[in-house]
């Protein structure tokens, strides 16, 4: 994934057709629950990398199915693999994740405008309001 693709927020400026196409490949790869979990397992593994042998036991899927999902993540640029003897070790490309999060980051509220609440803040406020006397 190129650096220019994810350098600004969606709210900052519209994406070009090429930027949208490249970003959609990464987000499509992340849209599968197995791939999202694989990415999480790799990113949170000790040392920041995980052997495929450590990943297969976390799923009730065959080895070839896990390999397919890892290939999709690799082709999307989200992970890199390195063969060591008979095993492949995977590492998450943290720069790509940073760029993906940048493109989703909302722009700061304009000065004078009230800050927007997150969904979780709104839910907390709503439950607090329900207990308040009328």
C-alpha cells in the first residue's frame, strides 16, 4: 500500500478513484472475521510476530484455509511472511495499520462547535439520563 493513499482523513478531502480502490482492498481483507482475528493474533503475539504453527490451533479450520486467509492478508499488504526452515512467521505491517486508521480518523471539531460524542459516550449518557429524576 502506497504512503500517499492514506495520508489524510476521509473527512479532510475526498479520495481519488485510485486511493479508494487501494484502500478498499485492505478493508475488504479485514472484513472477514477469521482474517480480522488472525491479524489480531499476529499483532498481539509476543515479539510482534507469530509462526503459522501458533495460529492454526486458534481456529477450527484446516491448515489450507488458514493459509488462504493469511495469503489474502499478505496480498492486501497487512502482513508480511518470512520462511524459517519449514515454518512461515508473520508480522503485521504497523505502518499500513496506521495509515488505515488515519483515513478513518474524524477531523477535529471546528472551533466554537460542540465536540461530537462517540457512540460509547452517547450510550453512557443515555443510561445516566434514564436514572435522572424528571
